[in-house]
C-alpha cells in the first residue's frame, strides 16, 4: 500500500493544490533567475537585493530547484500537488527557523536577512494552508471527497454519518 492509496483522486480541490503550487513555484523560479543575473558569489554574504530580499548564488539555485519542484507538482496536480505543498511548506518553515538563528553569524551561507526569514515563514504557511485545504479539519462536509473516502459506508448511504447518529 502506498502513502496516497487512501486519498480520493480527480476531485475539485485538485485545482487549489495545482494553482497554488504553480504560482508559488513560478515566483521562486523568477526570484532565483533574477538572483543569478546579479552575478554575486555562490556563498556571498554581501549579495544583491531581489524583490526586497537579499540573495546569493546558493539561494538562487535553491529557489529555482524548489520552484521547479512545485511547478512539476502543479503539472501532475491532484494529491501529489497537495502532498508536495505540505512537504515543501514544512521545509520552508524549518528553513526560516534555521536561518533566523544564522542571520548574525558567520554560517549565514544563504545570505538571509530578516525579510528572507519572514518570506520563508509566509511561503511555508501559505503552502501548508493550500496543501491541507479541504483535507484536514475536524468537520469536513459530507460532500468532501476526503470525508467520503474516510467514511465509505456513510458516503454510499448505507449508514448514517457519524455526526447524525441519534443520541441515546
């Protein structure tokens, strides 16, 4: 059994996952390409500014790679894009915390400043939000494909939904 075997496929929420991964991925690719055009060193800590954030060659490369990964997930779409949004979102949040600790030190290899950290947190939370949208909540509506896959008997009309059971 694979990780996503229990997830519904071809549902309307796939568009949310696809478009969010594609939009954020394209932004990261553009940011990375603009960073490359400034001809800064790969691990330079005195790099140029792109879109209000500092960058260097390493950060530009990582931006292009993660952007391409998200765009690839957008092309595949569906649950793959959702899971990829969640995974990359977690990595962005972890990156924000790690780089927050490295800002003032000599190990700031990605040339992060506070704006980069805030951007990393914002993108991470956005990716998590879009990746989990319609998938994770306490009270999914009964027409939600994730609720239906978790309650197949109730979805087929063979049983009452858990919230509609009589008390007694």
